[in-house]
């Protein structure tokens, strides 16, 4: 039986990989973006829509069986930007799914929701949240919204706390946190197909030697990662900004983002009351 899968943020880093990797004979993929790509040859592949508008979200999710919600800003940024892209949009996607009776949402969360744990500490899914950034706090908001819609409205929700999603580990920290492209496709594929009740949260990582995160839920989904970052250990560069925390540079007080949305860091104002 065929199904229609909506992928939000389909032209982004994660969305692009999933749009190619999740296609099969049993699925019709509907790819939505906020802005069409500049290449005119690609424009016919996408549905244009602003998920920040609830009515637009309702229209985009009509006739859909499941949603992979990959839209959003994957970095620290000004709060007004993050709150729209990662909170309002996420709420609208869940609310539109409820209205249109969408069966399942697979939510691209982030392992940065536990980024303020020290390195080397093994973490289960039930570990208390310790977000390392305002960005991470917005992803935790998305997980919470998913819980509400699963508990109150019967949606099936899978939260995937994505690790370092790269073609190869970019630095020494990512030897523990890497999620390869093939494993990302596999975990999202299983999250779409496996039997799920309520809201389920899993860590999105590859089979990395010495990984910090539990593989709870993998057996239930049927996810078996195949890649290990240890294969790159001899050539991976050192971190530019090493820290004691699992979230890496996101955990540093001055970090306000690395892309065009980054804002200047504003140091605390000296009150004159501090002791020497």
C-alpha cells in the first residue's frame, strides 16, 4: 500500500539527503520549502509554502499520511528568528497534522538537548534535558509539543535527536557524535515504517566506537547503524574550540552561531559590585 510522506525543509542539508534516500516504490514524497531553489531545473520538485502560517500548513499537510519535519534553523541564532522557525513552525506542523488526521510525525530534534553533560557520561533517553543553547531549547520545545499531540490527540511521534550529521566526522568530538548519511536515511526510514505507539524518542547516531548515547529504541524500530566514525580516527582534525561538554562549541558562553544569522556576543555589564 502506497503512502504520501511530506518532508518539510526539503531543500536543507538534512532534507536534501532524506528526499533522495527515502524515495521508494511504496511512497509518494511531497517536498515543501519556504523558498524555491535558484536552479530552475529543481523548482518543479518542491511545493512552496510558509509553515509559519497555520492555514498554509493545513493546506500543505492535506492528504498526507506521515510527515518528516526537518524544517528549521539548525544552529544558534537570534531568539526572534529561532522562535519563528523552530517553535511556531513546529507547532503549526503538529496542529495541521491533527486537523488533517495525519498518522505520524518524525521530528528532527537534536542531541544538543543534552549538550551540557560532560563528555564521557553515557546518556539514556530518559536523562534529564540539559540544552546547551537557545537553539537546543527550541528543539526540546518541539519534543514537548510532540508529546502533547501524541498523548491528547493520538498522533504517532518519533523524535530523533540527531548527532553530527556530516559526510564524515569533522573533528575529534564527532568521533562520538557522528551520524552518517546512510545511517540517517536508515533511521528515518525505520521511524516512518516501524510500529509506534505514542511519543518515542531516540538518539540519532551511527555505530560509533565509544559513543556517549544509548541505543534505546533501535531494536523496536529495527534500526541497525552500519557506520563507525572510528574509521576516520587517524585523519580527523582536532577541535577548534575544545570543551568539557558533549555539545562542543554550542556549550561555550560566547557562541551565538556560525552562519549568516549569528549575532555579536554582548558581554555582561560590569555592575561595580564584583569582588576582586
